[in-house]
C-alpha cells in the first residue's frame, strides 16, 4: 500500500503532488529523506527528519513542519498499516512556487509511507561505474536533493545493463565514494575495516554513522580514509549501509565472488538489536 499525507489529508495510491508552475518540476528544487518503520521500530527517525529540514534549507526551501510535527505524522501514518509492516518513510519538501528561484515560504510538503520489506541478507553484486559523484562545487551534495539522483540513476542503469545490482561510484578524483544510494565499507586482507572519509562528494549516511558507532562498541574500529578502487579488488569483505537494507553484504564485485563475512554479519546483527531497542 502507498499512503501519502499531503495538504492536511491522508490518501492512498499515487497521490498527485505537483502543479504545472511548480519550481521543483522544471528546475529541480526538491529534497527528500528516507527513513524506516520496521514492525513499529523507527530507527534514527529524528535524524532523518532533521536532515530533510537541513536539505530543504540548502536548496532555498523551507520545510513547513518541524521535526516533531513530522514525527507525529509518521506515527499517525504507521498506525494505519499492520503492526508487522516493514515500511519506507519518505518526507519530501519541494518548491511549489517560483519562476527562477523557489519561494521559501511556498515550499510544498508531502510524507509517503509504503510497504518495502527489508531485503534478505543474501547480498548483492556490484561493479565499478563510469559515472562519478560530483563535488560540492558542482552540485548540492550537502543536501539529499532529488536532482542528484538523476546521475545515480544513470549509474544504476549502467550497472543493471551489465548484469549487476549496484554500481560503485568514484568521486571526481577517482577515489571510492559510495554505491548508487548507500555507503560502502570494506575489509582489507589485513583485517582493517575501512570506509571512505566524507569529502563532500557522497552522502555520509545516518546508517553509516550508526554502524560505525555500533562496531566501535563491539570493539571493531572503522578507519575513515581515502579508498582507492583497486582496494575493492583485494577486499575480503565489501558491504553497504543505508536506510533501505540497513547492512547488506556484496557477494560479487565485478567477476570476483565474496563471502558474507563476519564484519558485515556483526554490523547487521548489532544494527538489528539497536533498531529493535528503539
Ligand atoms: N548515499 C546515498 C546517495 C543515499 O541515497 C543514501 C540513502 N539515503 C545513503 C547514502 C545512505 O544514507 P542513510 O544511511 O542515511 O540512509
């Protein structure tokens, strides 16, 4: 089921949100976030709602609701689904008025919830993409802006056409940035757990930060540093973190098969324990 809150009402289905004169439609002033409601648990919901407010601000929009108001709506929406539902929770802020520049006071807001069962821990395949992440001088990488996803979608389409699930995207200088819409971790042959250091080219996700903290509590330190693409070819584990799948192992990188390893399994187990505690 799809359920959307828009202009004071809840409605099911693919609710129409935009008008022909909306700035967002023509010129891309739209930001969103993705949170989860998993069997009634709302992991890091507050952080996701705070992030959409910041993202809106970065594009000259103004989120018309506070994080507390959005959280109340999320809870209202979740209550309309069965208690065991696994949902995606997507707040959207968009430029509803404005010719060349959005008018902040006319930012539209919608909240959509839909069924999206957590993927199994079986893992995904990945390949190196031709398409790169822009840096902050080229695109609003400090916002979770819909416009950025046109490029990630090109990378995803390219990966699918090659028979892979997920592209690894580099930054402009050729360092590993992230997957199309999740963060990347790897374990080196020497056993170091590594993730790219935030450099303004990729979204340093909420799940990424949570997993780094949970691994530290379990005694596993994650090194944040520049990662060369060649390291993917020798890594003993590669996994991702993100709101959609939480922690998922990469079981094939290009032509090489990888096992579901102990670090990804630990991260996943710790994340689920954390989530179920919220
Ligand atoms: N990078 C991109 C481009 C994303 O879209 C997402 C999903 N929001 C992530 C990383 C992971 O971020 P988070 O853990 O906050 O969901």
